[in-house]
C-alpha cells in the first residue's frame, strides 16, 4: 500500500514537469512544420467527429427501418427518408476514408519535416560543442540518447499526438450522444479508463529509467556490432580470431538486456489486462441498465443500437485517449534527453569584446606560464609552462609519448582553454580573438587524419570549405604534400572517389591518406602551420623529399612540427625537447648534439637502429605508396 501511495504521489509531483515536456514537444512540432500542423489538426478534428456522426445516423436509420417495416414498406415518404439517411451514412463513411487517406499523406510529410528539424538541431549542437564534450563518456551517452531515437520517435510522437486529438474529439462527441440518458454514464466510462492510463504512466516511467540506466550497455552493443561489421577491423578480427569472442560478448549482453526488457513488457501487459477488465465491467453494467430501460418501454431499438455503438466506440476512444496521453508522456521522456543535449552550452566561447588578429604574414606564438589539466583529471599536463614559436620559422617539438605535444596543438587551436596563464599570437591572447578568426589563422594536420569518403580534390578542398574550389591551388597543395605521385595514377585522377563505402571507391594506404591530410592543411594557407606527426607513416626516403617541399611551402610562415622522427626534426630551424611538462632542451640539431643531452642520446640510439635497417627497393607500391621503414623514436 505504501508503495502504491508512493507511486501515486511521485506521479502527481512529476505531472508539472511532464506537462512542461509535452508543451516543449508541441512547440518543437509547431516550429518544424507550422502550416502542415494546422492541416493535420483540421483533418484530425474531422476524423474525431466522424464516429459520432455515423452512430447518430445509425440510430436514425434503425428507427426509420423499424417504422418502414411497421407500415409494411408501403409508405413512400418513409421510404424516401430511409434511403436519404442511408445515402448520408454512405457519404459519411466515404468522407471518413477520404480524411484518413489525407491524414496519412499529411502525417508522412510532417514526420519527415520533424525528423529533419530534429536532426538539424543535433547536428548544429554537435558542431558547436566543445571538443571536451566528445572526450567525455557522459557527453557520448547524451549524444547517443539524443540521436538514437531521432528516426523512430518523431513518427511515433506524431501518431500519439494525432491519436490524442482524434480520440479526445471522438470521446466528447460520443459522450454528448449518451448524455441525455444520464449524466452518470459518460462520467462512469471516463473513470473506467483511468486505471489504464495510470498503469501505462507508471510502466513508461519504469521503462525510461531502465533505458537511461543501460545507455552505456547499449553503446557497448553498438560498438561490438560495429567491430564485427566494418572493414577497418576485418584484418585483425580474422588474424587474431576475435570474431567468436566478440559475438559471445555481444550475445551475452544482449540476452541480459532482452530479459530485463521483456520482464518490463510482461508487467505492463498484466496492468493493461487488469485495466481492460475494469473498463469492460463498467461497459457491461451500463449496457445491462440500457436493456432494462428497453424492456420497460423507456427506450427504442434505435436507442439500443446507438447506446451499444456509443459504448463500443466510446470505450475504444477512451482507451485511445488514455493510450495516446501515456505514449506522449513516454516520447516526451525520451525527447527530454534531446532537450538536455540541446541545452548543453560550450565553455570555449568568443570574448565579449573580441580583437582582430594581426595582419602580419606570420606571427610569434608564446605560451606564458601555462597551466592545464583535462576536465575530470587531477594531474596537470602543464604547470607554469613557457614556450615560444619564433615568427616565420619551422620549430620541431619532440618528446616521449604522453609528454603533452598533442595537447599543445589542442590548446593552440583553442579546443580547450588553460586554467592558468595564456597563449599569445603577436602579443594577443587567443581568448581575445573570435574563434572563427583564430582558426582561420591555422593550417593544421592532426595526428590521426580523417579519411573522408570523397574525391581526391574534395578531400583537399575540405581544408578551406569557405573558399571556392580552386583547381590550381588544389594541385599545388597536392604537389607540396606528395599527393600527385599517386593521385595521377588513380582511375579518375583527382576526381576518383576514395574509400570503399560506395561503389567504385578506391582505398588508399595509411601513408597516402596522411599525405592527403597534409595537402588539406597546405590548401588552407593559414599564417600558422601546425603539423602533428606528419611523416609517421612515410618511408625514410619519401620523408626527406617531403621536408624539402615543406620548407618551400612554409617560407615566411610560423610552423610547429610535432614529430617522433629525428630525420624530420633535424631539418627544422629550431628543435625543442618536451619532457615532464616543460621544455628541457632547445636549439639547432648541431647545437643539441654538441650539448650531449636527451636529444643527443636519442639521436645516437636512432643512428644505431638505422645501421640495422636495409634500404628497400625504390619500386612504388600500387597507387604510388612506398614501404614504410620504422625508425627508433624518442
């Protein structure tokens, strides 16, 4: 009893919140398709009235048929009236079908508009969210919850809203038909529908809590399913015989979740059956009362027909009304995840009074007393860190894995803000610039390039989508990155589709994708050039040629080159060694060797490794790729 009271109290307390969610959902529907929504409501209103119209005509037709039979079928006036009512009923049934067909068309259009509107909202929020969100498990849960339901919830929500309007109008219209027989009849039928609505509401809340609590499990299922079905994992899956292990893990988790979900469905079915029994008992009692009225001569055969049809259709309408309310509440609970996702605010934003970037062709970049730790981490990556990139020079940054080299790139791109200190370009704090202005200054290649499923030319032009495609500039960037060596051998050269996702796509090697990402960075023509491990997948001989091209392209531009490859670093104007969150050595290649420190030790270790490497033949691999030589790294 206490549990029941607790559930009732909790449901009552949550009612304002649910009402607010439903109102927010309705505003979303209206914002996505206002004109179609008006047409949709009009059609629903017409359909809601049709059951009452058909029942009323049925009563009149029954009474006229009884009168016609009593007159022996010889009364022309009675016959004409009977035929007229029959024609009216046929017209009403035809109109009902026409309204239903029109509603299906309008509903399908509206569903597409709502779905596109919601998808657009998610896309806009995803591109404005901070990078920190994407590196957070909580954010990924929210994104999964918001995006997962977009394909199914809009049509289901629309159907439930339509059912609510149609069932509500039908209930009121049918209730008005039996109101003359007694005020208690429509009230009793309405009360009989309450247990079903209450049971469905509690079941929806239970299922939604279960659905939220198992978001990570469902993401795990999606991850395992992806591993089993994508091409990028297919090689290791076969070599290591991972398939049976992943299938067993997927099946085990799926079996557990399926069992829990089916138990919830079973409990809901039992509640629904109990609610139906209560409603059926009320309807049976009302029908017995009407039969007694007829036996006493207080009701005609037409009254009995009207009452029976009204009870039957009215019970269906009430159940539909209660079910629609319950489903709207359920869909709103799921859409709550969408609203919460859309309410997330980025922390990296434009300053209230931004300043324009320097008009200089290249700028000096200074990291001053920088302190930074990743959100949720207690260990700082940098603490009072100082570092300067001289203007117009190529600076190589080397260091052990985990030293913070890639973190510097994220901070320079202002994907994160430091908790202390500042980063300046020509004396201007990055946080004083508009994000768009800052990022226009940067040409970046990240450590793990994105293999866009697009043509070679499109892959390069993605580096500057705001710029009209410039074929000559695309080819210059391709030449600078060494892309032309393989692009001109492809079936359609720069118009060749890359990747195996679509027909006629051509797959590139890892080194070729990397060079394509370099061309994308070169095409952007930013004042600051930032390259994170640009030669990690290149062979030694390609690397030497590539750096000479880089020096010509980077002339007069400030360049940060992050690398493990000392054959690349040695050619930079300045080499800095990052260790323990600080710059421990800096200078030219020759000066650092003469110092005999960490850089010199790593360089000599590399030379010893190179002595054991036998140069492979210079024959290109298919597509122009050369075999990769793995060198010792710092």
